[in-house]
């Protein structure tokens, strides 16, 4: 299936979770994007780890500097982007030595997930994201078989 179909289904699933449960799945487009990578669990785990690290870094910075509103959002997205670049460059340089290939999913996905970790909590965000991504993937599988 195409990315645009996955994103569209992810938007519907995200809206469903938001309206019925009051929980966000790490941003509206994130479950659709993550659903395409569920066959690569290491990529999903690394992305969730980078998201958590992004949240912790911004939380640490905000204990020293006043970071609210647009600044906080921009800092989350920028930190996620930089960590993604670092992790992916480490993978490309060490991946062949350890025979492990992984990558952080997307450029802004870790920052978006970190924003929602900050707003609603780690467990709530990760559980909603994983559940939403699995639902999107199941719908994609059903549509592909039809």
C-alpha cells in the first residue's frame, strides 16, 4: 500500500482515539507512518527511544531555560531531528561492523511523539501510538487482500 493511504487511515484512527478516548497517538500522521514500519521492529524501538530521549533532553533544557509554547514545540522537533541524524549516521558507519541495520523513522516523527509525551505522558502516548499503528496496519492488510 502507498504512504498516502496509510496516512489517511492513520488520520481517521488518530481522530477516533482523540474523540473517544481523549488520547493522541503522537500526532495525527504518526500512526499511519509507523504502520508501514511494523515489519521492522528495531526501527520502531529506536524511533520510540529517540522520542523519549528528545523529551528528556527538552525537559532538562527547560529546567535551565524558559521554554514554553512555540519554542518548546520547535525545540522538540529540532532535537528529534538532530538525534535522528546522529543515530542514522551511527548506523551507517557501524551497521556493517555489527551486522545490524536500523534507522529512525522519519525526520519529524520523534519530535512529534516527544511533544505528545510531554502533553499526556509516556505510557499513554506509546500505548496509543502502538495500538493505532497496529490498527492501521491491519486495515492496510485487509485492503490489500480485497
